[in-house]
């Protein structure tokens, strides 16, 4: 222990005069999520709105459409109109970049395309050797995969500078105090520092992690992961709907749209369950949670949408034209969603519902705290930040705060906040870290250093052991 | 003598999920599996002592693997072949190194990598994981995953074995965490009222009353750990992938069962396949068309 501790300051001392140790001025932040990549050049000091305009979300997938075309990354938004039976290949598995063959293709197309187009104007990395790359990774990555990542970044593209950071820790660099409503005197804008104590709950596509962050660094022993993310919720909804209504097993994209449109986290599970029970439905139709989702019709160029449930729709359709419905309404396919709306996101809080032997998010937070000194508990519980796509599910925050309040010690204040833009919050944190050149110089390595010491050294450097 | 044990597996295809294990004499805990019960019932209710049957465990594992899939069916989506013109544009960059070639050609999935990693850890912290853990905590991190799970709950000097569910325990003064009583680092965003009671200079507007020194009203909020402890905590290497998985829930709520047809509470259980339904209406549909068990 003593040796590492003695070494660490020596290293920073040696590094800080040469902070600009040929670390390129331009910084490119890439939050490489399993579902979307959030990418863009660090915009320098600016307020949140301006900074986020520099960030672009690109789907991180190869898609094979029904007519056997293969569409990559950013083209998905423009080149695909018919999402029926679209199949996905994602290079990021379980939150970690596994398949570099596919990932290289997506990166090449998004960032390194030769001819400048309107789309990649913001994102094009014309000269990697004059760019510092800040790349995020999920906690507890396998060392093999980390090493592969380092080798690809430095040997395939040859970035001038490179920092591989733990995604959740970057959130500490955001303006946490304003978010939590703390008024701080003497807030110096010139010197961007990370928040002291922050508990980041990152609920993404592949999993949900809890990371206590102390002064911008993760407390590794307390990082915990629940293996449920947006993907599982979509698949679960798909499975339920296929069992009860139409066969949707090949319609991942459409079911994801349905999930985003209708799902909510219930704050009264039993009550909502009674409200959606088929025998009760007729009695209290007006306050029911049951909704209809009209499936998209690519032939007519119509998108899917949600509308209040019409219990008589089925009967009317049977009568056909006699009922006075327009042909448009008669041709549409409707999913009726009742308890599916809240039973699906419920998995994040009660994984036991599908037989999983893991704790829900509130229990996981306490489990994470239980291995930390008691003195930290109050500070961490008072600063719980939720990021990731699932944070956008309505009711998520209220439920988390209520449950956490119930199980946390009554001595502690519990404050749970959602980042203002939960999906791009990590990217934004990276952009703010890039403004602090000294800190960036401490975490990043240069191309020259990599060439001198190799990937094993780079791995140890990012793991903070040198 | 041998007996047969049913193993949980996550494969999508039905495989014979059993193995021969050596049976070493009479074991009262396994007496429930005596052959007098009949072969099938033994399989069905293998762990009757409070645990779910191995068939149910298998079904859950398969279901979870199903939920983890990207696509329903296995589709091959090849990376499109580049046109020669575009491929030529690579010329500006350095040649592909052997590392890059190896990584690009690797067809390993995450599962393969994880298995490799676990094998390396089980072999005594060898493999790539040894390069990462350089600190003193490596020994704890590099144990087999089962041991690591135990180790993560261990209380090294820096931790307090606090059970967060019980409030009684927390109010007791914790001596371990504050072995070196140094002033707590400034914690401006902490709004914990009790924590700030002791360092009252931060809150100048505190009202003074005669009850301030009342032992009954005293706060026993633990102080922030010292800088030295924080440095040690920060220097720890990451846990392994399996060790960082969240454990079972703290509050032991009874598991909820849902109707497999409509999603309402599962009140009755199918006598042949043990799936739940909410009432006779759903049960009849289930029995007519869905119930796949014949024994």
C-alpha cells in the first residue's frame, strides 16, 4: 500500500509540469453505450444547453431490415422506414465492447469517413493524432476487453491522447450542486472540480449499476450491478404481448417504441393491478390505466401512437363498415396494454418477479453502501444521481426515492435527482472534465507514452495502479 | 454408488441437464431424494426444503437468457464489404498491426471472455487479471468468484460491518472507522442535519437552547472517514465481473406470483405444470391450449 501511495503523488508531480505533455488540444468525448453512442468534441467552457448541442447520439448497431439491406449506425435514422422484422447486431455486449469488427465499422462510418457530409461535420475526426479521445466504459470490465479497447484505439486509429474513464464517474463533473439545489458561496467557474460525494445510479440498455463516486473517482469495492436494463424490459414486454395478443417476437424495434410510449413505474403496484383487472375494467373505465397502442403501418407511412382505451373497438370492428368507422380505423392493428404498462418496468425494482435472485435498485444501493465506512453513508444518500435511459420512465424517480427513504436509516437525508438529460449526462460530464486540462492530463496518456510502454502499461495506468 | 443431480443450464436447446456425482454414504440432507419417492417426483421437488425445484430453476435461467437476447432468432449480420476505393483511403494511416488484426478476427462473445476470465481467476489470479491488480488488495480480488463474493462483504479495517436495515446498530458509535480521528474533510453538499450539528460553525444560525447538551438528544452520526482511509479505498482494484453482481434482496418479501395468461395475481396453480393463473377463466384457456406438461 505504502508504495502505491508514495508513487501516486510523485507521478502527478512529474506529470503536471508536462500536463500539456503533447496532449492534443482538441478533445473528443465518446460515451460508447450499447444502444447509442454519445459523441462530440468538447465544446470548452459553456453552459449546459450549448454544450449539449455539440453532442450527437448515434445508434450503435448494424441493422438488417426485412428486405435484407444492412444499414449502419447513423444511417438508421434516415435510411430505414420499415422497422418490421429488423434484426440488430450490437458490438457492445453487456455494456462492454466485445466485437471490434462491427464496432470499427460503425466508428469508421460515424467519425472517420473521408468525405465531409452535413451529418458528420460535427463529428469527423480528421486527424486522430491531433485529438485526445475520452472513452467511457462500464464498471467492472474484463481486463481482456479493456486491453483490446486500448489496442484498437491506439494502434488502429492512433489517437494523440487517450483516456479510458469509468462512465458513471464522469457525472461527478457536472453541475451537481445546482441540480440538488445546494447554494454554494464562492463558486469559481474557472476551476471545474468534481462533486465530493455522489452516488451514481446508471440504468442503461444492458444493465443497471450503482457507483459511489468520491471526488471524481469510483469507490471500486462498492460498485454493484443489476443485470436488468432496457433491453430486458423490451424483451419482456415483447414476450408478454406475444403471449397475450399478437406475435411480436421479431419486432424488437417496434416493441421498444411501445415500451417508451406506454410504460411507467407504478407507485401503487397493488392498486394499479386491481385497476387493470379485467373484471374491474368495465366498472371504472374513465380512470383506468389501460391504453391502446396503434401499431405503425409502414405501407401507409404512419407511425405508432398511444391513445385511451376504447373497450368497444373490437365489437365495432367486427361489425365492419356498418359501425360507421372509417376504413383507416378498421385497418389499424391495436395492442391493448393494461398491467403490462407497469409490470414490465417493475423488474428494475423487483427482479424477483421473473424469478431472478437479485435485489432491486433501492436494495442494491444499500448493499453498495454496506461495504463503505458509515461516515460516507449520509453524504452519498443525500446525493443520489440517476442517469441512463431508464431514468426517463415516468414514475421511476418517485418510486426510487420512496423506497430508498423507507429502507435507509432515518438519520440520513435521502435526495434522489435525475440528471437534466439522463442519456447524455455522462457525455456532458466528460466535456466538463476536458475543460480541466490538469485533471485531463492526469488521467490521459499520450500516443508517445503508449508506443514506449505498450498496452499492458496503459491498462495499469487506467486502473490507477501506477 | 452414484446418484443423479439435475444441473441448471442456460442453453436455449433442451439438453440433458444432469451429471453423475459420487455419492459418499448416507447424507441426511439428501435423504429426501430417496428412490422410494419415485423418479419423477424426485426431480420435480428436488429441493423441497424451502428452495424451488430444479426444473423451475432451469426454467428461470432459460427465461433470463431469453430476455438477454438481442434478436429472437440467430441472425448473421455480416459487416458490409468495403468498396475498393474506400478501402484504399486507409493508406493515409499506418499499417494494421498484429494486435489489431487479432482483435478484429476474434469471434469471441462476451460469454467466452467471461469464462476465460473466471478460469484465470480460479487458476490463482493468473492471466490478464494479474496485470491489473497491482495493489495490496489483489489477493482479495483475485480469489475465485465465490470467494470474492464473500470477500466483498468482508470488513477490512476501512469498513464498518453495518447492517443498514437495522437502525439500532447504526446509532451505536463505530470505533473501527475512526481509528485515526482526523477532522472530516469539508463536505459542503452534505445537508445531513445531524452531521452538521457537531461542526456548528458551518451553520451559524443554529438556535441555542438548554437542551443542547441533553444526552438523549445527542446525535451519534458517524464522522467522515479520514483522508488516509479514503485514499486506501480509492486505490482498491475493481471487483471481478461476477463479484460485482448485486446480491439477493435484503428485505425478504415473499415472492409474488402472476397469472401466466393475463398478468393479474397468480392465485391458483396448474396441477400439471405448476404455472399460475388468476382464475378459472384463465385456467381453462391455459389448460386447453398452453399447458405443455403431460405428467
